[in-house]
């Protein structure tokens, strides 16, 4: 049993020690604030405070974990053995030249998203606003890497210390913003689609729409059987997040009353895990969010526990508090639209820490690593460049035993329009992801 001395125990220290020592390193540990208990302990131990209390292993602490409230703080960015670090320390007695506990808490709590920032066009905290982007470590799961540095330090002092590290896996997730491209959109939207094609004199699009509605050819976005075949062949279990909402400017899925759409949702739920994809408009209305979750649960005759925000709209802590109030237990929105990588600096799931309330919550956050639209629309990558980029990220995750989570859309798998060739992109990314090379 590892013993850690703290001058004072706080909700923040409890949270981050459990994440790093418990979840990431699998260590049995306990903490003490009694200096005599610490000094007399014969087993593996280290102190986490300003000044080392004795000759034992020591890590110099920043005051971030002993504070309450949120304030602008100097993050002390630097490098150690070629790796990015935060909260540098200058105590020669410290086993590490930075406070990895404060650094990990800063990242995983999304501390910077509670401070003033410039929102993007959709009201989001953007990748460019993040310290990880500005200091060029967004594409590295730094918390996982820091935990392994700590493991090496502890193992050097106590070679018999037992660790249980996380095991790498791949988790594909699919967002269904629009289940069908041309079919089942309702009378007015269908007529409007014909009219739009006519105004553009796009006769081939009009003909395709007519054939799809007549049932002589499949709808381009109806690729769910192909998804099932691919994932089944690769022995992967996807999670589908479905937009089940009223029509709006940014919410354009099939009407929720449509029977084909409802049958599709039930069919997906029979063969895979499904979650709600809360509408864009629900971000500003708890009543709309509650209605969507309720209607989705009624359709599936089950409690809805998984969620991913449409447009990845996160407004901390309000978004997560709303989900908690609706008994959502797992959220999959933690990632950026404009760049891939590790928004929270970590590639395993973790509990949301509400900084305003200064407490850990039961909501489990599942970060995703890379999204199709990020590579195509924001990073402007070619098909092969997208594969190479995603492979590099998956290798980062493999190296630390994390979860490589992809965010794809059924539209991207349609092999139509701007997404021609992206079916193969997705297949190659997943095939590499399940390889342990």
C-alpha cells in the first residue's frame, strides 16, 4: 500500500489522486495529513506539499489543489525530457520538476473553460483557445503520459510495487444527424428539395430523389447495414448517437413521428448501444432537452443514459449539470470540432469535476480522439492524409493503453458528394486501430 502525505486533504486532491494513482496506475494507496504517521510508515510513500518533511520521496505541490474557486493562474509551461509539462517547480528535492497532479487537474477539470474566452461562431470553446493547442500538445494524451512518468519514479524506489495499467481498446461512435438524405423528410421538405434542385437545374439530383422516394434505389445515407457489417467483421461494438428532435436551423434529421425512422432507431438499439444526440436548440432550453430525452426513452422503452451534444456544444458546467439532472450517466462530447486530439489531455474516461461547486460528480466523460468533419472541413486533409493523421493519433493512444474513440457520421460513409472515398478512410483507420503493431 502506497502512502501519500498531504498538508490538507481537499475535494480536488481526492479526485486527482484517485484518477492518477487509482484509475491510471491501478495502485492501492491511502493519504494522510498526519506527519508522524507518514514518517513512521515502513512501506512505499511520498510527500506532496511545498517542502519535503523528511528524506522520503517528495513531489513539490502547487497551490491549485488546495484552493477553492476559479481564478486566472500561471500554468508554468515547459518541457521535461522532451515532453510538455505544466506547473514547473524549482525545488531540487522534488522527484519531478513539475506538479503533475495540479497539471492533470487543470487539464481534466477543463479549468481554462471556466475563465473568460472568445467563443467561436457556434458559441463554443474552440481548439485555438486551448493551452494545448497554443503550446502544441493537443495531439498528445499528456495526463496518461505524466502518469507513466510517475510510475517510473515510484518503480525506481520500490521495484516490487504492483501496478495495474489500463488496456488499450478502440471504440467507434457514430452520430446520426440525418438518417436519410432524400427520403422520409416529410411532404413540405420533400417538395422544397425538388424545388431547390429545379432552381439549380440539377436534373440528376431530381431524378435521384424521385427514385429514392419511389424505393427503386436506396437512400444515400442509409448505410447502417454496411456499418454493421464492417464493425462486426472487425469485432468492434459501436455506439450510435441519434438526433431525435424538432426541425430547426441546425437540427435537420427526419421527423421524429416518421415510422421508418423510429423503426431504424429500434433496429440499431437491438444490435448496438445507442444514445441521445441533444439538439442544437436544446442547449439554451432545459425543457427542450428534457422533452427530447423523454421522447427518446419512450420510443425505446428504456432509460437513456448516454449522450453526445449536437455540434459538440458544451457550456461548462451548465451542459453537464443539465445532463446529470436528467439521469444521463455518460457523455461523449469531450473533443474539439476544429482539431483532433485530447481536449482534456486524457484518453480514458473520467468523472466530471464541477469546479463551480468544487466537487466530483457521477457523470462519466468519454473523450473522443478524432472526427471525420475535423479532418475534412477544418484541417483540409486529403483521404490519405486523414488516414495517416488518425493512425498517428491512435498510436499515441496505444502507447499509453487508452481508448481510441472515433466520431463518424452515416453521411460520411455514403460515398456521395464530397465524401467519395471516405468509406475506405474509415475502414483503414479502424483496421489500424485494432492492430497492436
